[in-house]
């Protein structure tokens, strides 16, 4: 069975346990900033900022180890100012970059985030058609196994 990589990453980023239980956890700043406003694949209309939209954009698997997948994720870090969007980006970077062997339970199955690394550094994007919405775009490769 192919793991639902989107569900695994969302469960990791928005843990169901109270944030105080994760003393020293790099997700604390992210949770404090965006709370549960981490959406897959896109932000809903009229959403509250700051927020994150993410989805699996591709990746690779191996026929030799079918339970090991390496999806590539796109993260859109949104805020109502460019500096705010950069802050969301810095927090997602801190929450993901370099993590190893993190157990995550999604759909009643325990998976392991074997590693995460940023593929492309945050890119500042300003949409001239949408006023007061600023975005930083980044990509991460995240290796997941059962």
C-alpha cells in the first residue's frame, strides 16, 4: 500500500497532542504562528493569514524497497506582508530541515519520516492581482517509510 504522503506530513506539522508537550520541538514556532492553518492542497477562500498550503508535487520510489518513498513537496507560505511570509517560511524550514527518524501516525498506521531536506530555498512571490497576499515558495524532499 502506498502511504498518503500528504496526510503524513500534515499530521507531523499539526500534531494532535497539545503543543506544550513538545518542549524544544522545532514545530512550536510554526504552530504558534499558523496554528492549524496548514492546508492541502490549497488554502480555502477567505482564509485567515498567515497560513500554509502544501501538496506532493512528485518524487521517486524504488522497486527494491516499496515501502520507502521520496515525495517532493511544494510549500506555499502565505501572509499579509512579505516579511510575514518570510517568517512562515523560516518556521517551516526549522520544522522540517534535517529531521530524521520521526514517527508519525496517520490513518492508524505508524510511518517514519526518515529524512527531510530543502530542495529549493524560499522564493519571494508577489501576485499583483491579489492585493495584500504575499507568498514564499519552497520545495522539500521528504523520505517516508513504514
